[in-house]
């Protein structure tokens, strides 16, 4: 299997449709989360809406970087989640996330083999491959948090 297909499938697995590693994925977790659950705060933990926004921030920012060749996102803004005050607000965030997730995975399938080993924007950021693998690992990390937070919310209901 070509590396670009393998990596795109790994992204789809965590973001859209897989069960192999975590026995769930973002799409599955988010589509059956109510907006009230999404904003529910447990102690000092991030809520589900904030974690969803956070991962989407990076997906969107990296997609823009792929297009423009310039990295314009900054970590300090990655949790600046807009107010979620209704089902429509939550649905909008989830739909944006799912669209960006699919677009991100699809964009990886267009990479030429040698692009994965090229510096990502600037050599200080490492290679494209390193950054894409970081998206996968980062996504699994926060998927675990979302899963646990959701279980805690359901248990408290």
C-alpha cells in the first residue's frame, strides 16, 4: 500500500470511521453528544466542545498551511472555542470538524511520495510526515479524553 493511502486511512480511522486502536472515533463520539453534554464542565477538565474545537483548529490550520505554504496558527489560540449556546452552535462545530477531518485525510492522498520527507514549511517544524503523525497521535490523546469525559457525564446524569 502506498504511504499516502496508509496515512490517510490512519487519519480517517481516528477522526471518522475506525475502531481498531480506540474502539471508537471522533465522528462516533461527537454525533451522539448533545450540546449540553459538549459544554458540561467537570472540575478543571476541558469540555468536549473545547477539545473538538482544539483538534479542528489544527486540522484547519494545517489545511491552510498546505495550500499557502505558510503556518499561521498558534498554540495559544487553539482553545479559543466560541460560545456553544444551542444545538445549532454544537452542530455547526461538529459539521465543521467532520468536513475538515475528511478534507485533511483526502488531502494526504494527493501527496507525492517524496513530500512526506520534505521540511514542513520550515525545517524547524520537521517533515510533513512528522507533523501528520503528530496530528494522529494528538487526536488519539484527546479522543481518549473525550471518551472519558463523556462517560463521566453520562454517569452523572
